[in-house]
C-alpha cells in the first residue's frame, strides 16, 4: 500500500503545473523557435531509425471519412499541419489540444481517444465517435532526452495517464494510448505556400 501511495505521489508531482519563471523551458520547434499558441506544425518522428513520415488523418476500418490519426509510412511525407493550442506552454508538462484543419463543412478535427478497438484505445478525430474518453492530452519533454523533442500523454485524470505511441492496425501505423514506450517527435513550423491561400 505504501509503495502504491509513493508511486501516485511521484506521478502527481511529475504532472503538477508550476507558474512560469524566468528559467522555464518553453516548447520549441525544430529551428529552436518558441512555439506560439495555436500555431500550425508538422509532427515528425525524431527517433533514429524511424524512416517514416509525419502525422495525418486517414480512413481505416469501416470509417466512411478519415477519422484515424496515423503516421505516414513514407519518409518524405510530412503529413498534415496540426494546430496545437496550449493551456500552459512551458514544458515539464503542457496541457494541449491538437486538431487538423476544419473540414469543408466547418467541422473541427480535434483529436480524442476512443476505446473498444482490437488494438486497444486509439487516437481518433473527435465529434464522430459517440463515446470518446473524457480526458486530455499533455505534451512533455521527451523521456529519451532528445533536444527539442517531445512525447504525448493522454490522461483521464491526473495521474491516470498513458503514453501516446504508434501501433500497427490493418497495415496502418495508428496512434494509440498504451503503456508502451511513447512516440517521440519534433515540431516543424508549417509555412503556408501561396497555393494554400
């Protein structure tokens, strides 16, 4: 019982938010620039030997529209820009909302976690699944210690958190909420081209 209490206290202290100070470390993009709230970024793998591309949405299983959050299997594919909104930007741990661009109908493509798949709990586009898990995503400095690299957590409530990682599903590399090693990534600022305007 005492060891369970100590573990819970450790996790809670690791996820406790402190007021920003002059020495706070901020989330940075791959160029070393401080990430601005509600900015758009490519989420790209930073682990050595990960020769795959960025994060995008894709239609999997019997979905009629692309609702799965996946890693592209192609190294030269940066994926889709993701809007990242922070409740609290300095890292340790930052509460974040992640979403792809709006659909033509104006539906937001915010990420959520959904249970009940053969692979477990998967990261999906919210608003389309009837019972997404009530919880939040958090971004933290990479546990692997890579400079300006990050991991995601999904927490039902603090400290009940799991890592966001990549699992295989029907030939796709989908984001899932598990206790496995987390997906390590860096952020590349999305620079729209004139064709995007």
